[in-house]
C-alpha cells in the first residue's frame, strides 16, 4: 500500500513538472526587427513544440489572407506524412 502511494506521488510530481515546463515554454514572437533566420529559427522551434498557431502567425499577411489556419495545419500534416522538409527544420 505504501509503495502504491509513493508511486502515485512520483507520477503526480512528474506530471506537475511536465505541465509547468510546457506552460513556461518560450512562445515570444520575434521582434519586428528580427532577421529572416531568426524568424525561421522561431518557426522551427514552435513547430517542434507543436505550436502551429504560432507558426501560422509568422507567415506573411498575404499568406494568412489567402490561407486559413485550418488549411495551414492540413498542409503541415500532409508534409509530415510525406516526410517533407518540415521535420528537418525542427531537428
């Protein structure tokens, strides 16, 4: 019984740390003066974290006006299925 309680305590501690880490992950957008490479690095980082809404926000206004978020996510998923370049950006 004591072992079960200890195990449950460890699991709760791990879950708490995981949730806290995810909540404080860096989702600060690059500054307007950021270089193109900084924007690409941010995109790759956010993509690796699964923050597709942020990735979408980094796209040009023209792109966002012609492509909604749902379509953007579908295209990202299609690239993943094809093993496209997106995977290599996040490594």
